[in-house]
C-alpha cells in the first residue's frame, strides 16, 4: 500500500534545527511587531458621521482598465468604529479588526488630516 502523504523530494532544503542563533542576536522582525502581526490599513475620507461612534470611510483606489489602459477610480465604503471623534471630510487611517457588528469590521486609529472648515 502506498503512503498517503508525499515525502519531500529534496531533504537538503529542510531547516536544520540543530543550528541555534547566537544568544546576542536581535529577535526576528515578526517578534518586534506585536502579537497581532501586520493588520490591513487603509487611508480614506470620512463621508458620513451621523451614527454614534461609527463613521463611513470612503477609500479611493486607481485601477488600470484592461482594454483602454487608462486609470479608473474605484471607491469602497467601509463602516469604521470611531472613538476619536472624526468629522465629515477628515482624512483618517482605519485598521482591520474583529467584527464589531453586522457591517462594522474596521476601526479608526488616527485622524491624518482634519477637514477644512
């Protein structure tokens, strides 16, 4: 009967666990970034702040049209949890987080630029 799990073809590529890093070596980059690792961040403009502790952030991106080779602006709207008090027109940075409600999965971490009055 044949083994169910295929064996690696080149065993020389496997990591060697006998080699330990020196004690005075710096920790790897992943250890210094925090427990949660890199979270997706986006920068956008607040388009609505009519809810309590929630803002709607409009994120624009440019995509190249496959046929005409021109750049077309695409817009995505994200509902984000806002403890900082962002107002309509502010540029904010949002970060992905656990689901806070049915449509809210983002959180405002900083107000990049306040809206002109």
